[in-house]
């Protein structure tokens, strides 16, 4: 099974959580890719993954950062198993 964790991190906390989740998934037999949003890397094709996880920090009173909203708009679809 193949998984991707796409995350947006400002202080490093979200990155740390993404790395922990990736390790747990790898220990359970997943091949895991980690994608840091906002680093000008090409957006991967999410169609090739069995499991897709998104993570972000929040600002203010729990608002989603604009960079994350733009990323979600860029991928322009909601994969079947996105919650």
C-alpha cells in the first residue's frame, strides 16, 4: 500500500507529527511519501496513493492558513478517501 502525507508547517510541529505518522505507517507496511506544502516542489499525483493525509497548523482561533487553502484548490479534487 502506498501513502502520502502532505503537510504545511510553520514552526516545525506539524512536520514532526507528519514524520511520526509516516514512521507508524512504514512500520505497518506502507510505502510513504512526505510532501511539504509551500516549498515550490511539483505537486504529486494523488491518484497513485491508497491513503492520503493532509496536515496543517492553524492560526488565530483555529483558521486554516491561506497557503493550505490554495494548495487544496490547486489539487482541485477531493479524492475518495479524504476526510
